[in-house]
C-alpha cells in the first residue's frame, strides 16, 4: 500500500512526487496518456527507461525523460509561487499531508469489502479455512456420536451432543477472526493515520461483519445438516432454522470477542489466552454441563448468548421423546431418563425456543457493538 509515491529517472532526477492518484493526470498533462487497461507501474517504467536498443531509440528515450524532468520542475516552480502568494496574502499554506478528509460509509464500504475479499482470496488457505472449520468440526462430532438411538443411553448421548454443539463452536468463530482480522486491522490503522484515507471505525466493523456473515451462515447450515439431520435428531423446518441460527450466533459471538480483544491488544498471543479464558467461562456456566452451578456464575451467564442456546437445542430435541428403557436398566442406572420431559425437568428448561432465540440474537448484536466500541476507544491512541 502506498499513498504517496516518487518516480525517479536516472541519476535521481524526479519525474513525479505526490499522491498516488495524481501520477497519471500529471503524466497526461505532460503529453503521455496511460492506455486503458494498462498497468500504471509498467507504464511509468517504460517512460523513465532508456533501454538498450538502437542508438536512435535511446536518444528518443533520453529526450522524453528530459522533457518529463523539465515538466516536473516547471510544476514545482508554479507550486512554490502559489504557496508564496498565499503566504503574502495572509493565508497559511496547508500541505496535503496535513489535510484530513473523512470518507463516507457509502464510498468506503464497497472499497473495503472488495479489498478484504481480494486480500483473503490471494491467501487461499485463509479463505477456505473460514468456510470449512465449522463443517469439519461437525464431521468429527458425527463420527463420535454417529446415529442417535432411543436406547437406555439415548438421553445421555443427546445431552452430550447438545453440550458439544453449544460450547466449542464459539472457539471456531474466534479462530476465524485470528486468520484475517489482525491483517485487516493493521490496514485500517494505516488508512486512519493517512491523510485522505480516513473512514470511521463503524464503517470498518460493518465491512468486516458483512464480509464474515456469508461464510458464517453457510458454515452454520452445513453444520446443521450434519448434526441435526445426519445424527438423527428430531427435526422439522422450525427446528432446523433454530438450530442453524444457534450455530451462527456462536460463530458470531466468538468472532465479536476476538475482534474486541484483538483490537485492544497488539499482542496476538495475549489476546488468544484471554479469549480462551473468556469463552471457557461462558461455556462452562451455560448450565448444560451441570444442572446445578454456583449462583453467581449462573446469573453471570445470562449475559452470554451460549446460556440460551443449549436450552433451544435441548428443548427441541427432548419434547415428546420417549426412550426404550426397561425396568432393569432404570434400576441399574443405565437409563438416566425414560423420556425427554424428564431431562427437561432435570435441567429446568421449560422456555419457548423462539423467545430464547430472539434474546440470543439481541445479545449477539450487542457484543458486536461492544467490539466496535473497543476499537473506537483504541483508535484514540492511533496517530
């Protein structure tokens, strides 16, 4: 990335010095128009190169270079006269590098999205990692659980499956951030500190969120296809939709936490450690690993979206479910629950899934806003 450039000919003679976008207009005024679809860098190199061809061709190239050098000197002389005239007239001359131009969200957003897509596409391993991490995790879970049964261990298997699906996926969202956010953040810091390239933190967070939402949704859909359908869980259109949104919420939640910590701390190792602790606390206090946890942790967990997601998945799975448990398996403890209603009563899950889903979506949005606030605070110290 370069905002200001200098084009030099042989012996250090300057052909152009200034903003990148002013190079081609300056050369055009000198009589050298860059052809359409031609690489500007190659065009400049051709103009300032003497070459090693015939003597007549070299003389023509030398004459062209001298003309470009004189053209730039003439431009500099005129610019100097203009600055002196303004100073005499009592107007302070302001150099371009001290001019701050604020770019609107409508202008900056498409550019940032395209840049992020191009930068990620050039690094194909990073690009595909964002798409395959969650589906690959679902495949591993499927291998572990395979097809669920309604035998004596059916209740335990389903509780374990829900616990895995609502405790690990947030880490995947964080890992998605680790792959590209530090790189994009550094570019934003550069743009923010450079004259003529400043856009708001809100625009940057919005662009990054929009860039991530499609891979997240597709990953969540594939994850749901494997875990909700292939494993044999109860399903219908509503359950499938709520399962998909629950997975997307976790991915987005983990991503928001990663953005917040990565924005505040420059050291990625420290951010990884802190986020791991934060997400571990959120997962362990969700209420699915234990039906009875310390009260302050149970109350604290309501600020995490992962508190609501096990309830959604477990209620949808257990309602109306009856397990094939004989009297002997119940007495021996092999069958922990004879019906899904007993499991829900044990955990105290009796909410409406759609209400829980709406609350989790609102909290997820709040975490993304909080991540934006952390970045905005961090930008106060960027010069």
